[in-house]
C-alpha cells in the first residue's frame, strides 16, 4: 500500500516594519528557519503602506519606534488595509501595550522575550488569533492595578473628567462635543486645561494618556 504524503505547509508571508536595517535582516534570517518568510521590509510609515498595498501579506511585524513616524498610527493604518498586525517592540510599559491594542494590533511581543514566543505569536496573529506575550500581559495587569489604585482624573473638574474619559474611549473632538452637547472649541479648551493639570505636552501625549488609563473593555468571550 502506498502512503500519501502530506502537502508541505506554505510559509507565512510577513512584512517587517522597523527603522533599523540590521534588525530587519536579522529577523528575516531567523524567521526563515521557522517557516516564516519576510516578503517585504519597511523602515517607515510610507514604505509600510506601499508594501502592504503591493504584496500579499499574512501578517505585519511592527516596531513602535520608527523615528519621526508614530508606530501606533502605522498599526492603525495597516489594520485599515486589512493586514493583521503583531507589535514587536522594546517598550514594555502599559501605555504602549494598551495603545497598540487600541489601534487594532492582534498581538504584542516585547524584544526581551524568547525567540520562540515571537514565532508562536506570528503564527497566531496570521491565523486571526490574539496573542499577548508574558511581559506584555504583565504590563496590562499593572495597568489595571494602577487604575484601581489611582485615577489621574481625580484632579480634574467634572466636565474635564468627562472629556478625558471620552478621549480614552477613542472619541474625537466632534464626537465628544456631540456627546456633551458643547462646541468643538470648548472641547479644545478643555484639552489645554487637562494637559496643564496632568503635566502633558501636546495632544498626542494627552490621547495616549487617556487611552492608557481608560477602563479595560473586554467581551465575555475574549480577554487581552
């Protein structure tokens, strides 16, 4: 009797987005041994979007530190194109982990973790499953613990607190104005006051701070 041989599994096609060429090349060599093929490399947002539009990609491996570009925005842009995203970053703090998931990342692995964790994460994210590495999971636990211990909005006025929490839910100026039934310019004046009270510099820092301290939102069938 002749036994049929199983068909070899196709390699996972990955886009690596990192502003260090040596890191991209090193990942390509290491991942090739694990059935993962780096089909495209990008060092910035523009290159990443061009590669994503031009190639068939199973998952994008994205660093959050991309020089002048915001890695979180790159995550959001790639997800808008339907590309599953795994964040691979040196950042292990709760704010970065939370912002990445808020932007649509399917997984998060820190660069200090074992290589096997990265390989497993790529396979899971490419298959549409969420993956949180041990260090990233610790960051999320720390985030929840910090939220219970101290709410940074305690020093804000009632209206400022409402604006801050709506920002944490991802709402923009127009949405916040409509929800609170106030003008957009009034909302912008609250932004300035909140930044001053929390010691934050700029809207990007304020939005990230609000998202990082927002109450976790989880469905009954899924947890981060």
